[in-house]
């Protein structure tokens, strides 16, 4: 019953609540619509809004920070110029607080603007310099690190008197090590070294002792060490280098004052341990290579000495580290080019590829460099990947062939391809560059070679049978001689054991036939064709040049072993005709140097003479187009060398062609020919040469042979 009563009462309660809600909602609709516009009799205090109106001032004290200060209102009245001046004054005030010598630097800068002018009188400049030095006196080490004061000091040191320069030097000398590591003061230190006397330079180098390795590891300090190394004499250079070789030489100054310059000689004389020297040099070299500080000649010298005593693994690690773009920054010095040559010779195929790719964009500059061109010569002489060389080296050279042919260093690369390893174009030092070697990488030790030979003798003895006759002792001597006279055999066999398969060819420089490699680089790449075109177009300029004449001579000859003849015969004939056309020009009466005839020019006349003697095809072309019927005109001066070359030629057809016209000139004394060549050209010399060879081979003295030839 109770449950039923609850059920009956609940609907009534629900109805009441719903009616109340409707009543309240009907009342609340009107104020909600009028909430945005409150009645006038309600005060602002009764309305609690979540934000403050714009007309209302914030009452909280923290809101006072949004107030604009009064000075700001005054700043609005200032003009833009006045605001800039005010900001500048504020910045200068801050600099004065931060820099203790700011005012002094400003005064020095104003003086510097006057003293560095070119049109200033010497007396006025000396007065300004004296005034500036007087203001800096006692403060030079402190302000030398500033970018402004450093420039002022450099100008003062450049133009001041010797007394003032000595005063600056004495003030700076105790602080040279600190200033050497400053990016701005380093230029002042270099200027001081340039103007230092011999005594002052010796004092600076002695003060650097003990800090050479640490300064070489510093990007800025290494510049000072290199500059001092370049200015020092041989003894001072050796003093700087000795510190890098061994800890004993680093600590004891007396040991470093020895005359031996090579590291091997130093180790043998002082009795140093080779292993400790290697460890010390590795600790010095590795941080330098990791930082990439490889531009200095002093570091190149240290690396060369290190490779001379390093074992196989250490030398291979150094070559691997240097093989790449890092090597391009080293080959501008003599020792650096040696390192580059060794990297090319002993590097693997991948390392050689990195070296050549690292030179991309710098080939022309390297070819014009006196030392860098030798590395390129080594590349074209040793690297077998001719496609890679053609892509990165030959293609870049083809754009500047004329400049290369006329350059003293650039022509060497072209001449190496045209006539390889010729002593006429490469001196003894250049040829020695191609034969450089690292002792630990080139061959085995003598003991290992001797053991191999002994094992071979034992095997041959087993086959031939043992005997107790004294003849066995005679067989041992030839084996020792063979071990010394056949180094190539021992090198290749030792490389097969110790060097990996991809490095087997590195000891000899390459596996490909040199003539095939040369043909691929010169002919197949199109370099020879472009070179012939350049020679035809600029024949006169090349002939009259001191260096270009050698290139045009080799091209006109067809290269060594006639490498150009099968493919470029037609173009070579065009070149011969171009030279003959220059010789066929009429002889000018006015002897102007700019318009000198090719037959009268010193360089071109000698070049044409050599071509007549060595190239019969050119001789016949020149005779028919230029000299036939005109020999009397060219029988005097430098041109007489060209005319007499036809008489001295070893080719019978060339002599026969010119004999009829030249003989009357020789008989009349117009054309002078050496007395030993008055016969029928060089053919008269052949019996003499044969007699010399035959008689000297019989053991007679040269003087006796010459006397017999003269009587004959």
C-alpha cells in the first residue's frame, strides 16, 4: 500500500517542479535580453564584469606597469635625428664601460685616417705617428688585440723610425705568445717579424721554443710559426723543427744544435729510439691533420721526415688521411708536392680517385704552379684510370691550352704527354720527383730479401743435386749479386705478400702499358687535336716564345714515337704549312721587335732549324713554299741557321733538294757552315761516329781515337 501511495504522489511532485521551472524560465528571459544594456539606476559596483572597460582605470597596483612613463611622452616630441643621436650616445656610453681604452682607440682611429693617406708628406706622417705612439706608450700590449688599434700599430711600424720601431718591439716581445693567438694582433706580429733585425728575429725564435707544437695546432698561431720559419736561416729552421721530432730535443736545447738536418741522421748521431720518435711525432702530427692545418711548409717538412722513418702501417695511415681535397692545399710547396707525389704513387685506386676529384676546379691553377704541376705529371704518368683523368683533368685543361703552352710550368704537363721523361724539359730534380719512394712501402728489408734468395738457392740445389766441390761457393756470389741487381723482382714479390690485392700495382705506379695510357690521355681524349688547332692558330706567338716553342716543336714532330701521326696526319700537315706561311712573309726593312720575322727571331729560328734537321716532311714543305730561290736573302743573321740546316740534314732527299742553291753560297763565303760539315751534310759525320764507337769499344783512349780520326 505504501508503494502504491508513493507512485501516486510522484506525478504530482513532477508536475509541480516542471511548473516552477517554466515559471522561473519565463521570468529570466527578459533580463537576459537586456543584460547588455543595464538600467541607469544600477551602479557599476553591482555589475561584476570579467574584464575592465577601456574607459575604466585599473585599480590594482600591479597594473601601473602598463602606464606609459612621462619621458616617453617627451620622446614623441623628439625628431628622428635626435633619437638617433640619443641612441648613439647611449651605445658609446655602454662601450666606454665595457672597453677601458675606448676613448684612446677613437683618438687613434682619427689619427690613422690621416697618416695612411697616400698624398701626405713624410714629415706630416712622421709627426702623426710620433703622436700616436706617444699616446699608446705603455698600453701597446693591451690594445694590440683590438681590430682598430692593431691596424694603427701596423701603419706606425711600417713608417716609423728605427728607434720607435725598437721601442714598440721591446714592449711587445714579452707578450708575443699571447698576441700570436689573437686574430687581429697576429698581423701586427707578422709585421714586426718582417721589420725585425737579425738579433731581434733570433730572440723571437728562441722565445717560441717549447711552444712550437702548441702553436702549430692553433689556427691563428700556426701563421706566426710559419712566418718565423720562412724568415729564419737554416740553423733557425732546424731549431724549430727539432722540437717536433723527439721529447729529448724538445726539453734539451743543446741537443737541437747539431748540424745534421735529416731525421735519420739525427737519430743515428744522438742514439735516439726510433719507436719513441715515431710516437712523439704521431702525437704532434695527428691533431694538426684532424684540424686541417696543412697549408704551411713547416708541416710538410715534418711529414716528409715522418714518412722516411715510419713503418708500413703508419705511413699508409698518413697517406690515407691526406688523400683527398686536403692534398690540394699542400702541393704549392716543394715538400708538399713530394707528399702529393707519394700519395699518388702509393695510394689505392679509391684514394687516387679522391685525390683527382678533390682537384676539380683547381686543375688550371695547379698546372701553372711550379710545384703543383709535378703532381699532375705524376698523375698522368702513374694512374691507370684514364677515363677519370680525362673527365676531371684533361677537360679542364682543354679550355686553357694556349696559356699552358706559353707558361713555364704549365708546358711541362703537355710536354710530359708528348715526350715523356725527357731531360730536355724536366731537369734532374723533376726526374727525381717521379722516382720518390717511401722506404717502408717500396720494398722489404734486406734481410727478408736475402732469406728469399737463400730459399730459392736451396730449392735449385735440391733439383741439381748436392755436391761438396768448391764450385758451390761460386754459386752463392751470383745470388747475392742478383739480389742487389734485381730490385724490381724483390719489390713485386714482397708486395704480393704484404700489400693487399688492390695495392699490388702501387709500388711501380701502375699496371697499364705506359704507351697505351699515354695514347688514351693524349689522342683518344681529344687533347692532341685541340692542341694542334691551337698551334695552327697561334703559330707565330708560340714560335717566338721562350717556352711555347718547345710545345709547338713536339707537336710538329708528331710527339715521341710518332704518337700523333696515325690519327692527326692531316692536321700536322696543316701545321707545317702554317709555319711555312709565316716563313714565306717578305723580309721587313724596319727591324721592330713586335714585327720581327720568324726566321730572324732568336727562338723561332732555332726551333725551325731543329724541325728541318729532325722532320724531313716539314723540311720539304718549308723549302718548297718559303726558301726555294730565296736562300741568298736569308744567308745572314739568325736566319742563316735555318738555311744551313738543309745542308746539315741527315736526310739525303733534303740535302739533294737544297744542294744546288746552297753550294754557290758556301763557296762564295756568303753562307757560313762549320768546317766539319763542309762535306755532303751530316753523312760525312757518319763514318767518324762509327769509327769512334768501334775504336773506343776496343779499349783505346778517346784522345788517341780523336787524333786518328783527324788524320783520317
